[in-house]
């Protein structure tokens, strides 16, 4: 049976898994879901509704870190972790911190501003799903915005705390990348992959399958803050261009 990845095109946790699959050259069938409509589909596979979810034969794995573990054990080349146990531990610690702090902060901050621009965010939310979903979203946009803000606790205050959390994390990453090309040891690992994938919405790389908005269309506070972060995002952009293999045709 083919490997299926249930996902949102826009989700940076899903991008983490897409990247790992592409890096390992694993062929898979992407199942792009529309936020909201995904619940019914995903809950047929697992109890919780969050994506990414990987289905392989009879196995269903939910959550980007668990999926990376699974991929490394079933498709070992190239490995996503160093062989040295201490370095492995350090890579996993980076990943845990990035998953729990950077992931939610990037999402909260970006949605806070993008939801103020329905025309920009609608094609991003509906990316890779049937074209009529764009009209569905536009028709029910205010309700969708309300649900998303309530569910993910997105408001002016949480956008500010998310911005501070991202700044701290980007400082720590910049310090690490000044010392070495990689977060752990002397090879690319899932720590680097996680950092670059979770911050990718801030530098909008080309292989990420959403129509990124032009910078000059973004709300001014977001545009100004992104301009300030340009330097700090460079090491992550470099990782992206050097290690993000394109999806096999
Ligand atoms: N820690 C999880 C986070 C996954 C997550 O937050 N997924 C979001 C999209 S970015 C989601 O599916 N939200 C909708 C839901 O939970 O139903 C992971 O690493 O996969």
C-alpha cells in the first residue's frame, strides 16, 4: 500500500514531514485537507484531529516527531540523527524545544496578521485542495476566523508574546549557527530540519506548497518585524536551499 500523508499545505509541521520524506526519497501520496473539513477525515484514522498523519500499510502515525522516528527506522538513509548517543539526545532536545515553542509562536504570530487579510490567507488555507474551497472559505470567513482565533488563542496579546518567543529562539539559533553550520555535530540532522521548516513561513521558500503573499501586501507591523529579522533568518534559509530536496517527480 502507498504511503499517505494527511496534511494541510499551509502547516509548517506538515512541511517538516514533507521535507523528511523528500530527503529520504520516499514516494508518498499527499492528501491535502481543508482546515475544518479535516476533522472528519483524520478522526477516521486516529482519536485526535491534528495533522500531519502518516499512513503506511496498517500503521497510522500522528505528529511530526513520531513520524520522523518512524521514517528513520523504516527508511534509514540518509539518517536524520547522528549516531553518537549524546549528539542524538541534543538533536532531539532542539527538536522538542522548536516543536513546543517555535511552532506555536510562528503560527500564532502569522495567523494574527494574515487573518486580517482574507484575500491573502484564503488561497493559502485552501492550497492544493479543490478550487471551490476558496469560495467556501470566503463565504464563511468571519466564522472561520473566529474559530481559528478562539481555538489557537490568537489575539494582539498572544501575537506579542509569540513575537518575543520567536526573537529569543532566533537569537539562540543564530548563536549556534555562528559556531557551526549545523545545530548538532557536523552533519545535517532533524534539529536543523525542524528549525528551518518551522520558521519557513517567515522566509517563504519556494518548495513550500502555498501561494506566499507579496511582502508589500502584509500588514505593516508584520512587514516591519520581518525586515528586522532578515539577518537572523539567513542560516535557516541557507539550510533550506542546501538540504531541502525537491519532491521526486
Ligand atoms: N506537535 C504536533 C503539532 C501539530 C499541529 O499543531 N497541527 C495543526 C496544524 S499546524 C493542526 O492539525 N491543527 C488542527 C487540529 O488540531 O485539528 C506535530 O508536531 O505534528
